C-alpha cells in the first residue's frame, strides 16, 4: 500500500495497519474453531465451508443473525471484552437449534470508533469460544472502523450463523398437543436481553458495578456480564438419543409471553409452574430494585429459563435425565394445555 495514502487515511481516523494487526492477533482464536468442513483460511474475500449432506434425505439450511445489544455498555464500563462474543454467537446458534439445526459456521461483524487491535482480538476470542461451545467454525468476519460515527472507545458487535437440518428431523411445533410436557433449560443469568431497563435500574459506574453483592456471590458487573448459555449440544444430545423434540423456544427479548407461543400450534397454550425451578438471584434483585411487576419481568427477561422444549409426557423424564447428563439444568417446568397460543405463569 502507498505509504502516503496510508498516512493520509490514518489522519482521517482510519488506521489500516491497526486492522492488519487485529487480524494477526485474532488468528490464534479463530484456529480453535476450525472444523472438518472449513476450506481455506482467514483473509480471503469470502469464507468457505464444504457442506456434507451424506445420510440426509432433504437437507435444509437454517440461518440466524443477531447482536449483543446494550449489554455492550457494561463491557465498555468495565473494560472487559472477552465474553460478549459468546453472547453474540449464542443469540444466533440457539435460534438455529430451535429448528433442530446444527450450526456449521459463523461470521462476525465489529464496528468500532477506533481500532484498538488488542481489544478487537479480545472480542473475537469470545466469539471463538462461543463457536467452540456450539461446535461451529468461525470462517470470517469484518472489523469496520467508523471515526466520527461512533465514539472511539465504543463498538457494536453482531453475527450471522448458518446451520443444517434434515427436513424430516426439523422441529416445527406442528405435533404439539395438550398434555405434552414443557421442559425448561436453566439460564446462566440475564443472557442478552433487557439491558436498557437494567441500565435504568442500577447505577452504571465502574464503582457500582465492581461492588460485591452477597446475594449474588459476585460483583454486580460480573453477574450481569455472565455470557448467554449455548444450548446446541444439549438439544443434539436429545436427538442422538432418539427423543422427539416437538417444539423449542429460545427465551430472548419479550420473555415468556412473546417467545413460548412462537412454538405453539393453534389450539394450544402453555402453562409454566415457576415453583418447578429456582431462578438466579439477579432476577429478584432486578425486580426489587426497579419495582417491576411480575408480568413485566416475564415479559422482558428469561427469568431463569433460557430455553423451553415441548416433548410427549412419556418422554419427559428421560429427556430431563439426558439433558442433565449433558451438563444442563433441566426441569419439567409446565405443560401444554388447550388454548390460543398464550402463556399462563403460575
């Protein structure tokens, strides 16, 4: 590259050499995610992945895209950037898993006010860890420096994932009937939704976030930054055992009331028994501190269940056993009843 051009661009706010350094620093993290289908390496114009559909009757590609949202504000305040990438991956691959899909590859997009290579590499290390947990490959991405558009110390993070599922094995919700069991998979905490409200409830300073809270057993900041749980391998374990997942709901923005009905067919509704599990204490702290109603809590947060599955009642106990054996905290959290795609919390 012409040195005079490079220097002129740097004066305009874009440091091309910082971009090169970011790529070099992140390569070690990306290497941890390489799977059998990956072709080529980082640096090409497009990420390539060889799709093996052997043994599938009708392979269907499943895609998901999402970001981390205003949870990033906490990462800025605490100068901790190595976990938000896990959130970004989780928000995409958990959606893919709801269709029965197995994530194949992931691409990330980081937009920043100024490219600090070590910070970008830290962000990507989290993305790579999320991909490792989901069993997919990080095959590409983009880091865009936006001087004048974003503050120098801030960034936005989003991603895109593609998975595959054999059409006969898709999770569609069509077979859900009254009497089916609803299995709740426990969340790791807030996950990645409702942070705009959280930032109104708690004082957002490094001092406040860094204060140890006995009820939480950690600082407020550590608890709020706990990354989103990835449920891909748990659902895969059920499928491998031959259990039929009739429906799956990733409990994200909109909480129980918006997300659980998304898997329900006409003529059915959900009843969730909150006494069946113990929610992480952060939810009680949020509700008390903010004076939030029960309805608004369940309409905003996962309130302790990050994924809800519908299975036939005769398979419910075995499903819970397999899920817990796979490292999840699974409980029979309710049942499907007759109704019109609503949720009753009791």
